[in-house]
């Protein structure tokens, strides 16, 4: 299995870094945490820019750094693409010329990404002749992403690429980022402090806090960990991978199928068969001991109680396993302590989760 192995330590005065994790060798791994948690410092370590750090970095079978054995590839020998918060394009050059600058850094025989492929992935075919100074914020970042891809990286690093953009520009760039997620065969390390971005784009999540890794696992597992979910507040919830099954035009609804079962959402303008992600907020999940067919709630799934966590004097957070007979996806339900006692909830108890609402992540 293709894999990214990371171990770094660094003493940076008042801040120290001590991290270790493994991540998939394909797809998007999110480095998530509050400002000052060490996300950008770790990105600099991966790129070989932080000389005060020592550690180990391996991509598949290729070791870029192993200080214990005297291996330390300098930055210019690491096949890294780096996308910063600011696009930093050459304003006097056209989009095409900016992209060609990135491509020319790699000898022709070593190029893994073609010019046309990078343009298509970033959605730039209609912008190649435009001057960089005339681009919107989202367009500039798409050019920066394509330019990084044209260096044929083995690892793509993205340091909060949406943080400087307004909402309209973010909507402009999200389709490009989603194509990175679905089409690239290289690992992408994506730094963000936005749960919304992470939930939409990432496969794997590394939750950082004060220079340490607090959790590293699949996105779904990290987001439904009770100790971390308490800190998410109203954003706490589960992310479900689903596929559009059918449309009910009479009631203007769309049915999605996933590992937990069928979920109904408002009518989507998308074709059946398309993969989508759904956010199920913990505050919108209720629990019943029996399947109530007389309820107005359409989404009712059999689940198993895994754990219960107190979050306040009046409320608890319940983690539910969707697949009652195996290791299925998890849901979170935020209910009152009184309801928990009334239902006599306890681990391994079979119950029904009622989803009052679920929505695509957009």
C-alpha cells in the first residue's frame, strides 16, 4: 500500500514540534488545528525548509529524510509542489506564461503532468491568454495550483489556499480542489483551520494541537471521536460518503445511498450515480428505541450505541455505529441527559437513529 510516513521533532524556542503519523499515499490529508498548532511549521519540515527540525520522511519506498542515518535531501531535490495562501504569480505575464514557468523547472524527460492535463484539472482553458493581473482571487489560486502540478511533484503541499479568498472566490476554486481529491495519484497535504473545508475535501485527517498530533485517522473516524467532537460545538457531526440513487420529482427530493442506508435530502440537480458527501449534524440526530413509521422524519436507521460522553450539565453526546453487525460508519447524536436516562442508553444497545436533517457539504 502506498503510504506517507512522517516523524519530526524541532525545538523552536517557545514552540516545540513533536509529530509522528502515517497517511495514505494518494488523496488529501488535512492538517487541522487552531492557529499556532504547528501546521505550517510541519509543512516547512516536509518541504525541507526547516533546518532546525530533525526526523524521518518517506513517500512510498523513497526516503527523503532520515537524520538518524545521515539522509537529508535539500529542498531543491525534493519533488514538492507548494501552494501558499497568496498565489504569487508574475503579474506582467499571461496565465500561459506563468504556467510555462513552472513546467520549465522540470526537464522534459522527467515531466509526469502534461500542460494540457494541468490546465484541464484547474479549469483554466478559457484563461490562458489573460494577464495574471486581471484574474480574480480564485482564478489566481487555480493558476498557482496548476503551476505547482507542472513541476511534477511527488507531494503537493497546500498552506490554507482559501484563507485569503472571499466566499465567491472560494466557490470558484472548490471544483478544482475536488478534482485534486478525486483525480490526482499523488498525496496532497492540505493545511486548514476550517472544518467545512476539511469535511469537503479530505480523506485523512491529522488533528494538531500545540505542536503535537492529537489524532490521525480517516476523516470520518476523527470527526466522530467523542473527545474531539465536544470541542467542535455546533459543528460536531458525521461525514457520510454516499451516491445519488434516484430523484423523487413529485416531492422534490433526492435519495442517497450509503453505508448507513438511504437518506433523503432536498432535490439535487445532479445525475444518479454521482458520489457526494453528506454532513449529518449531531444536533439534528435523535434516538428512538423502536422504528417509528408514523414519524414525519424520513431518515431512520438501525444503529448501535458505542459510547456516551457528557458535554454539559444538561446534554450528552452519543456515538452510534450504523452497521449493527460490523464496523460501519459512525453518527453522533446530541441529546439531553434526561432523554439518555429515560431511554436507559448504554454501550452495545441497539437503537434507531432519526436524522432530522442532512445536507450536502458545499
